[in-house]
C-alpha cells in the first residue's frame, strides 16, 4: 500500500466521522439520540437499512463467494422483497402508532413485562456476541493483507464507531451510512470496470461471462427442492423470507433504522426500496467475483489467497510439498490460460465443432487447476487440522492489492472500513437503545433528558469496548461467520413468532406467548442438535411453533379462567 | 389487562394511512414489488440456462 493510498484511506475515514458528527450535532433528548428525532426521509431510511446489513465481510466475502461458488448465493435474497411487503403492511404501522423506541417495548404494551424481557434478553445475547465478530472478521482480513496487528485493527474500528455514534447519535449513523454506502457502491462499480479493463486485449466482458458460465459460475437459480441444500429457489423464498422477516422485523439494529423515519409512509418507502434494490445489488457484487474468476482464467492466480497461511505453509515442515504444489499450480494455470484463449477464439469463429472442443478443453483446464487446489487444502489440513482452509474472504482484496492502480487501492480499503463501520455502528446503536430503554429505564426509571443522553453515550462506549474485547475471544472460535449466522437463526425464529403473535393473534396474551417462546426455542435447539436441515429453516420452525403453541395455550388458559371464575 | 392499552389493536381509533407517492394505494405498490421480484427471478433463470 503506497503513500497516496494511505492518504486516501485516512482522509476518507476522517471524513466519515466528521460528516456524521456534523450532521448529528445537537442531540438533547433520547428521541434525538436514539431515533434521530423521527426526522429521516425515506431515501435515508432506505440507504441506512441497506448499509446496516452490508458489513465489510459482505463486501470481502461476497465477491469471493462469486469466485468460488458462482451466483447461487443470490437465491438467499429472494425472500427479502416479500418480507419487506409484509413488514410494511403489519409491523411498521404497529411500531409507529405505538411511538416506541425499541421493538421490545412494543411487546410489553401488547403482552407483559416478562415477554419484553425475554425478547430483549434474546436480542442482547445474540447481537452482543455478533457485534464482536462484526468487528473481528473484517479486522482479521484487513490485518492479514495489510500486515497489521489484528488486535489494534479491532481497537481502531471500535474507536471509530464509538466516536461516530457517541457524538452524533442516530442522525450521525444515518447520514454517515448514506455517505459510506455511496462510496462503497461507487468503489465496487469502479472495481468492476477495472476488472473488465484488466482482461487481455480482445477479450470482452461477454467473453468473460461466457467462460464463467461454461465453468458453472452463472448458476443463479436452482429450482430443485432439497431442505439440506443451503441455497435454492425454495429455501430462498421460504426460509429466506422468514429469516429476513425476523431480522428486519425483530432485530433492533434494523427496527431502529426505520423507526427514525419521519412518518409511516417514509419508513415503508425506505423498506420497499431496500426490498427492490438489495437483490440486484447482491447480484452485482457476486458478479464482480465471477468476473475476478474469469480474469484469473487469463492470469496466474495464487495457490491459496490467504497470504499468511501460504507463507506459513512454505516456511513450515511441509514446505517442499507446498512449493511442489505451487509449481504444479503455475503450470496448470498456464495451460488454463491457453484453453481460455482458445475458447474466446472459437466463439469468434462461429464454428460449432470448434467451440464444442474448446469448451471441453476449457473445462479440463479448470479441473486440473482445481485438482491442485484440493491437494493444497489437504496439505494445509495435514499440517494443522484446525487451520482455516477457506480463502474466499481474501480473493477480492488480494485481487485489488495486486491489480488495481495506486489511489484506488486506498479507496477500496476505505470502503471496506466504511462497510465495517456501517454495520458495527447500527449494532452498537441498537444495543445501546435496548440497554437504555429496555433495561436501564425500567430498572432506574429514567431521569432528565440530558441524563438519558449521557447514559446512552456511556452505554455505547461500553458496548464498543465489549465488542472489541469479545473480538479477542472470537479469534478462538474457528469459523466465525458460520457461527454467527447459525447463532442468529437459533433465536430469530422464536422472536419472529412472538412478534407475529402480537400483530396477528389478538386473543393471545402474555403468559401463553412467553411459554410458547420457551417451547419454540427448545424445538429450534433440538433441530440444531438432532437434524441436518439447513439453518434457514430454523426460522420457520421457531416462528410456527411459537404461534401454534401460543394459540393452544391461550385456549387452555382461557378455558381454565372461565372454569374458575365465580358464577 | 395489558391488551386494553395495546397499540395497533382494534380498540384504538384507526389512524389514517397516508397514500404512497405513486400508484395511489399501498397495495398497488406492494404488488409492484412482487412483480419486480418475479421478473428478477425469471431473468436470473434465463441467465442460468443461457450460459450454463
């Protein structure tokens, strides 16, 4: 990373914090600090909602996923527009009319205090742990690629987030989200153009797309129903719907974003915009990864994209084996370059027989490279069975660092930091809201408006410190992203069931839904422990069990109440 | 007892729902979102078949 890149990186980060503080100045009460005074217009609600869910690991990992696995991950988002429609129809009016600060406050008004406590405890547990990983995961990748100490990278990210929120509150988060999101997407578009320009002369993006398609990277839709297959049309539409509905409807990091909207209409428009544009956005980011894959058909690629692990292997006891694999890989990629060039020429010639032969050679060339990759992963596993053998998070940044021009590298790094700040700031803000409104004010009873803002700022700093501290521990957890995704799905379904019961089942009361939630959580944990179904379906199970059991218990309690009532 | 003060329930007087800026009714806007989703899925299905 050169001096101009450092200047761009530091200047952009300083601008994010300064801009957020300037736009968020003058918070005098809790409504201003936690809900931006309920003043946000729909474009800001939309971009803030989209920025919250787009963490740095999304921008690091998604192109890598496109590179390794093609477009199939896009199906995960098929349920999102449906979830947005249902949320707009039932959840937003309920929250807005209740004038609540947090989603869990609504549960107390609808049911009782113990149901609110259960839901806010589930949220604080799940989101508090996830916040550590949200900071740690991108910090790990950035520190590996930049040669920084991961601990100090976490501290830097945590400090930037704490400064941004404590001085500006929700308004600062919302305004900074818009700026950061614009820079991230602008950077991704520029990166896409640079990838296409980096293709060899005479090879266009349509040729690259054709190569990626022939090698199975344009597998966007799979209509076969298989509950054990993580991404297909049905798991995306049904499981994805429940997951997205749970996340946007019950997770305060999202609810807090659209509760800041100046009216029901602005919150609705923000969510519908998110439902419409998130899917094309994810497709585009995956497609950037597919183009990186096509680019490497014509250029030598690393045997393993994680440079620290590669270096460790080369310097370790299996160094000779690793160097032999690197040589085999270099030869295989050279052959692959020839087959890719021949394929493009065959496309140009229009000769069907020549094209069919070129397709077979192309596939064979890729298979040879993948064979060497499999052998390399086996070598890593043999050296250290606990080592991480997935390098998808490193693919995109490795490409950026080696193939993009000076200045743009700094901008991409700033965009990654911005994305990390986006999701972390929304998480910290949500944890602050829930801690102050659902815990502190209930126990302490609140105070003056200024006192509550000071307590909120203190809570923000504490949560940032907790996240940085837990990031230290997260380093020992192994596969972080998978752990957090599964952790979220273990709780989201139950929480969604509680909220849907509140919105839709008017006769059900607090005690019934409280015990139904306990039963549902046990059922979800049983699914996790005893079955192999994809984690997306846990959300369906939790939600359905809460609503079903709540209805049954409600009927039982009602019958008993009538039986013991005096004549 | 808590339900007596529950917001958004039928016991509250209905609050007027402001219309969306386009298409006149929220239901129409929701239908548009679903139509766009179906169009995207159809486009991606075509892409999968065309290039694979």
